C-alpha cells in the first residue's frame, strides 16, 4: 500500500515555523499518524497567502455519490493525473502541500524485508508533499467535505533499494509558491513536478513486523 499512513505535523509550532503562517483561531491538533479517511493538516494558498486547513486524507471526487469511493483515493499517480476522472479536475487548479514527518511503507524484499518502515529526511526536516484537493457535498445532509490526495511518482534510488517502488513527490520551499499558485497548464504542472522534486537524503527505520510475511510475495504491492 503506497503511503497509506504517514506521520503528521502534529505540533502547531512545527507548522508555524515551517510555513510561516497563522493558524485558524479554532483548529484541532492533528493525530500523530494519519490514516485514510482521517483529518490531516493541508497547506493551501488564499488571498492572504498560505494557510492551513484540515481535510479528509483520501480525495472524494466532487461527482462521487458516496463519501468513501470503492477505490483507493489517498494517492494520485503522477502518470495518471491527466486522464483519470478522480484527479483530472483537481489537478488543474486545486493544488496543496501535505506536511509529512515520515511515510510508512511495507517492505517484502531487501534489507528491511518483513517490516513496515518509516522513511524520513535524515536531517528530520518536515517534508512537503505535493497534493491535490477537492470539495464534496453530501446530497442528503448538505455537509461539505474537503479532501486531499498525495501525488506520487517513481522513487529515488535509496527508496527503491530499501524495497518500495513509489514515493510521494516532495517539494522544497523554493517551489511551494509556484505549485500552490496553479497558474500552469495541467501538462506543465506534470513537467514541473517531475523536474523540481526535492532532493532528499532519507533515513529508514524498521517499525512493525509484517504478518504472514513470505519472500515469495510480490516485491511491490501498491493499493493506489
């Protein structure tokens, strides 16, 4: 499962220091680990600059009839954002950043085989994953839900060597404004993300032992 869980920026001061923004007057402290369909802090750009909003981690397409689509929507593959209906419209103009302390992956081969591993920046700086978001309205109740997906692409060599074939697309602070502004065409945005990914030296930490682990399992299992 690609980036189904990740470590949140669960300290208000960390969000303030990293993004130089003011928090809303009322904001619930994020939980330490974000799972699909739980609230996650998301950075968006408004008239007064960057701000933070809590969104459902798993994008609910605006056209969906249900709050939880049958297919996984927490990650959006960069190779599919121009074509898949779930991603196509949000990718045009609803860009965001998802603060990530570390992301958790299941590994079946290599030095960490048989474990979930946490992948973080070696210097422990907060990572900013490129994301897209959408707004969905419950037709029965009128409730409006904002939701987000993290964009993923082929991994850096060290992530691949550690045993996983996908990675969130992280952006350095010099590129936040350009991504959040969403002034490019969709194809230009794809090229931008492919060409400006943050170069990160990662650290890898073993976490839980995988249940029923077998070296005969497929090398990569991806739930996107």
